C-alpha cells in the first residue's frame, strides 16, 4: 500500500491533483473543497489510500490521517 505522498503539484482539476514524486506524476483523488485551495507548484503532503479494482487503481489523498482512517472505515 502507498501510505503517503509528498511532492510538488503539477496540475489540478475539480477533484484530483497530479503530484510529482521522484519524477513521476501521481494522480490523487481529493475532496472538491481541498482541490479548490491547492495551487500548481505548491509542495503538498497527503496520507493516501489505494483502492484496487479489477479495472482500475485509484489513489485517494487526505490531509489528515484521521480522515483516511474514516474513509477506510466507510469502505469496510
């Protein structure tokens, strides 16, 4: 599992960010309210949760570890 991500934001959209980590752009799904406050070039750090499905790998990002833990609880 990918537990956390730290890097510079390369692009943003309504509910996602691309964060460059070691030369690789990682797509993170984030809450809309959070995506609206982040700017390109800003260095960010997120706690993450990877959802593995048959047709997709989706990485969700959270600013607080408690938010990530609550997300895990909702999925279980």
